[in-house]
């Protein structure tokens, strides 16, 4: 039971009632097999992570080893921020740090006592397990956030009768079958992209929240993220699947966030956080001619909608077709309509820019969600049946070159949107990792390095990385930059991982 909760004014909590752990179970919607396992989970009884802690269960005491999942996840105060650790167990604690406290003040500037972040339901939805009581919430993003609430399976999940159940059956008991990549990644996206009741909007970002820019394979390779599992050895098939599923699942979540924004008549519209940051936030006066790439379709200050999540949708659909041969590729026509709607500024013959109509956006988001869900559900089933086609190194080579080629042509950037380039860069890196992390493919290393260095953010005078605008976007500067492949201080790091 919650005693002290506060909801922030003006922040979306559309649709869902705020989690009420004491609802009788009968009123909770049952998980259907034709539902995404990792999204829209009903609230359950959130048992504390410590209930998984027995040495014979998950508290084996050897970080990174099977049987030591809790030991690996649990906060270890002796590790430094750059040492491998699991950030999820400190997710609640960061709600007390200076950034969070300042954020609370900036979000409610008129209040003498703004809502403390650790009592703010909005923060708690992503920084702990949604619906957990305050004591359990204090554990941060615990086991239940990713594996599901365990009241129906805690006492049986190690028995042969449970292990022989199918994934749809397990999911009915609120277990999230995380070996299924659709289940896993669409669940990560509920926090790392957002969802209908979770929005890191421009207000939060301007108040200090890091921008959420999720790309599953890059998170998966984050060298400081100490995982408590080992991924399969067939990197070619596994990593390329992870990339394409990550693309579609993240895009789906971004569209769900947009739908909630469009539904909410009190929220800012159109929401800035859905547009390319650097269309508005630019380095002033660096003398670079803008819009001089091969893409001159968008004048300066004309932000693209969710470029981060849409830029590689077409190549992802092509990859999808090659990897899941029995599944029709995701349909992208409605997505095209949605982008048009979100990016159009004037009607024909009209000079004054106009915000997109919320009603039109709502209509189209329904279709887009249904298109993406169709594909995700089919692939979720294919993942359950393990019916993926093996991926050859020739295919990876082709995909990597295609991705790099859509961003760079003859050494020139095809588009000056940072998100567009970063999305292609990360896709190319994913294929590179899928190929075992070696430069086996002629014609790769170069475009990859070029893209990587162009995405660098400038350093401060002390050489510290800082949040600003990307340093060099002009094609003229491209060739003068010292490449530093593999170490991108803007948060993208291609080193580490399993190489
Ligand atoms: C949609 C989910 C979501 C919501 C809502 C949300 N956060 Fe976060 N927050 C995240 C994620 C995910 C990260 C990690 C971002 C990353 O590194 O990519 C994060 C990171 C942070 C960080 C930086 C942590 C660090 O280690 O540096 C702070 C501070 C923070 N959030 C505070 C808040 C506060 C305060 C609120 C409520 C006002 C809030 N968050 C709401 C998902 C969310
Ligand atoms: C951020 C999400 C997340 C959190 C939090 C999390 N897990 Fe996991 N866990 C995963 C993923 C993803 C996998 C890999 C897929 C799989 O093996 O099911 C996994 C795998 C596992 C496995 C199987 C490991 C293997 O070798 O096959 C166990 C057991 C497990 N987790 C237990 C736990 C326990 C106990 C906790 C809490 C202390 C926890 N997890 C917290 C995401 C998470
Ligand atoms: C319940 C919400 C939630 C879920 C589900 C979740 N995360 Fe997180 N994740 C967070 C928050 C909040 C943070 C920030 C923690 C901090 O910095 O203190 C975070 C941090 C991270 C970081 C570190 C990011 C950085 O920039 O350093 C990685 C990597 C990560 N998560 C990966 C994953 C993956 C992979 C999954 C799915 C298997 C996942 N997360 C599922 C909430 C979540
Ligand atoms: C349509 C233009 C526009 C877009 C797109 C936009 N912003 Fe902003 N941003 C602004 C304006 C105007 C302000 C100043 C007013 C305010 O704080 O809201 C601002 C303020 C900020 C601030 C606070 C700066 C400070 O010094 O206090 C941050 C941080 C920020 N934006 C980050 C982002 C990020 C990250 C994105 C992309 C996800 C983004 N913005 C997208 C226009 C935009």
C-alpha cells in the first residue's frame, strides 16, 4: 500500500490508473499468447530481490557466474563508476543525487517543497519495479522488472514441470521469457524508450535528465554493464537478430510514447523530445555551411521526428526479411505517413507553420502500432520456435556496407542529422560485432571510422567530454580529423564486449 505518493503536474499519466498493488487478481487482464510478453504487464506482487538470494539459488557469490545472478546485480560499493557493474541496482539511489534533486526543483519551480523524486510515481516507474511497495522499490530495478513478478512461479520455477512449459504458458503466469529476444528487448524499451505512462519529455531533459536514446546492441555491448548471463556463441545470427529486433521494438515504444503525448491535451504539443535535438540545439557560429550534404531536403531548424528510431527502419526491414524468412517483413507505409504528419510544417499554399493535428496523429499511430506489433508477435513466435535462418558472413558484409553507405557516399555525409548518422553508425557497428569484431569485410573499416569520428562531441578545454553539440558536421572537416575508432567518449563505445 502506498502512503506518500505524488504525481507531477503536467506530466502524462494517461490511460492507466497508477499502479494499485491491492487490486484483486481477478480484475487484472490475463496475458494472452498473442500479446507481447514484455510489454503492458499487469501489476503483481513484487517480491524483493533478496528472496532470490539463497546461495543455492541466485546468490552464489561469484560475480558473472551462473547461480550468482543476484550477486552480480547487487550493488557493490567497492566498484568505481567505470568498473563493470549492474546499473539497475542503483537506479533508486540515483533519485537522491544532486541531479535528481535539482530536477525536482526545476520541474516544480513554484512549490516550496517539490515532490521528492523517490516518491514521484513517474520516476519510480522506471527507476524501480512498477507497482512495488516503497520498501521493495528501494531495491531499484530488481529482478521482477525484467523477469516478471513471481507470485505464481517463485516456488516452482526450478522444477522440471515448470521448465517443460512453453513460453506462452510461462508468460500467462507473468514470467517474462527473457531468452526470447522480442520479450527481452521490448521490455528493456519500456524504460529505456518509454511507454504510455512513462515519458522522459523535454521538460525532464531540460531539467537534467539524460536523453533516452536506446539501441539494444550498443547497450548490450556497454563495457561497464556487467551482465549476469552469457549470450549464445553464434554471434552472426544472434547479434544481427538482436539489432533488428532492437530497432523494431524501440521504434514501437517510441510510437507508443507519441500516442500518449497526442492523447494528452494538457501536455506540450508537439513535444520537443520527439524531434531531432540538434535541429534546434546547434553550435553557434562555427562557420560551417549547413545543409550542404547530399540531403538538402530539410532546411536548417527543420527537425526530423524520432530520427533516432526511424532512420534505419528500412534497412532493418530488409535484414528482418533475411533473418526471419517465414515472417513477412514489417510494413512501413503507415510509418511513412506518420513521419510526414509529424515533420510537415505548412499546408500547401499556407505560409504559417502549423503543429500536426493530434487527432490525425492518434489515428495514424494506431495503424503504425498495429503494423509493428504484427511483426513483433510473429517474430516472438519464431523466437519461441527458434526458427531463424543462419546468417552468413557475406550477408553481414553486405548489410554493414549498405548501412554505412546510406550514411556516407564518396566520403560525404548523406544527411546532417546527428541521430541519423549515429543510428547508421550503431547499425554498422552491430554488424561488425556480429562478424566477430574483426575487419574481415573490405570497405568497412573506413566508413565506420569516418562516421564514428564525425559523431564526436567536442571536449571541454580540460579535455573532459561534455554534453554539447557534435563537433564537426561539415563535410570539409571530415578528412582532417584524427580517427579514434573504438573509443567514442560521447557514450558510444565499440570496445569491450566479447572480442
Ligand atoms: C521512461 C523511464 C524513465 C522515467 C520516467 C525517468 N527516468 Fe531517469 N532514467 C531512465 C533511464 C533508462 C536512465 C538511464 C539513461 C541512460 O544512461 O541511457 C535514467 C537515468 C537517470 C539519471 C542519471 C543516472 C546516472 O547514473 O547518472 C537520473 C539522475 C535520473 N534518471 C533521474 C530521474 C528522475 C528524478 C525522474 C523523475 C522526475 C526520472 N529519472 C524519470 C529512465 C527514466
Ligand atoms: C535489466 C533486466 C534484468 C534484471 C534487473 C535482472 N535480469 Fe536476470 N536476466 C536478464 C536477461 C536479459 C537475461 C538473459 C536471458 C535469459 O537467460 O533468460 C537474464 C538471465 C537470468 C538468468 C538465467 C541465466 C543463465 O545463465 O541462463 C537468471 C537465473 C536470472 N537472470 C536471474 C535474475 C535475478 C535473480 C535477478 C535479480 C537479482 C535478475 N535476474 C535481474 C535481465 C535481467
Ligand atoms: C524498470 C525499468 C528498466 C528496465 C526494464 C531496464 N532498464 Fe536498464 N536502466 C534503467 C535505469 C533507470 C537506468 C539508470 C540507472 C542508473 O544510472 O542509476 C538503467 C541503466 C542501464 C544501462 C546503463 C546505461 C548507461 O548509459 O550507462 C544499461 C546498459 C541498461 N540499463 C541496459 C538494459 C537492458 C539491456 C535492459 C533489458 C534487458 C534494461 N536495461 C531494462 C531502467 C531499466
Ligand atoms: C524545437 C526545438 C527544440 C528541440 C527539437 C529540442 N530542444 Fe531542447 N530546448 C529548446 C529550447 C527553446 C530550450 C530552452 C527552453 C527550455 O528550457 O525548455 C531548450 C532547452 C534544453 C535544455 C536545457 C538547456 C539549459 O542550458 O538549461 C536541454 C538540456 C535540452 N533542451 C536538450 C534537448 C534534447 C536532448 C533534445 C532532443 C531529445 C532537445 N533538447 C530537443 C528547443 C528544442
